[in-house]
C-alpha cells in the first residue's frame, strides 16, 4: 500500500508539473480580467471538466492506442522526452502556447487545451500508461487536475501575495522540473535501446 501511495504521489507531481497551472495563472488572469469572480470560476470549472475528461480518456486508452499504432515504450519515451524538452525550452524563452480565443471558447481553448492539456501532458500520459498501471495514472491525472483547479482558482490571490516576479520564478522552476523529466525520459529510452 505504501509503495502505491509513493508511486501515486510521484505520478501526480509529474503530471502537475507538466500541466503547469502556475505558468497558466497569469494567462488565465489576463484572459478573464474583465469578468466577475463568479464568471471566472464558472469558466475555470468548465475548463477543469474538459481537462478531467480528456486525461481520463487518455489514461484508460493510452496503452491500447500505442499497441494499435505499434509504438514501443522506448520510442514514446524518446519522442515524448524530445517534445517535453522543446516545450520546456519554449516556456523558458517565454513563448506562449496559445492565442487569445473567442470569448465563448475561453474555457476549452486555450485554458483546458492546450494550456493544461497540451502536447506535453498528452505525451506524458501516453508514456506513463505504457509503463505503469492505467488506473494509477488515471487517479494521478485526476488529482493533478483538481490541484490545477485549486491553483488557478487562487491565481489572482497568488499573484497579489507573491507578486508577478515570484509567480514567474515558480513557473520557471516548474519548467526546469519539466526539462528534468524530459532528460530522464530520453536517457531511459537510450538505456532501453542499449545505447548507454
């Protein structure tokens, strides 16, 4: 039981880092700045619902998708690691992952997709379901989604208390963690192939 809890904690931290709600907080605030608090929370609830649906489908069907496509675990590790590294570098350089949408699309695009469930999150879930039990990944993705909701619901307070510079520094730290995960994935793929 203890081992499962430790593994669940590890998976949740990985998924929370790749979702990066701290990095999404300033974008969330800027996109909803003209809305009342109730409207902002309604948008956030809808976005979280979309996130939970997408990550649930990916967690349950992830390994099946890989088997149908004939993609090996080392290949998904290498591809995912490279993709996550590119995303981490883009984040560190300050490149936004989404454009400003129409108001009615705000909850789904860009908040749910691609800010929280972008290529990095999708890749991470597919990679994890190929090496871990799907139900464990599912639980971790749902917990990470709830933590992301909580983080974003307090985003305005977070920015006021910590200030934009500290919030930005926390986001950069999460990006460095993401880059570290990417490096581990690439190294693991090379080891699986017998290259290192």
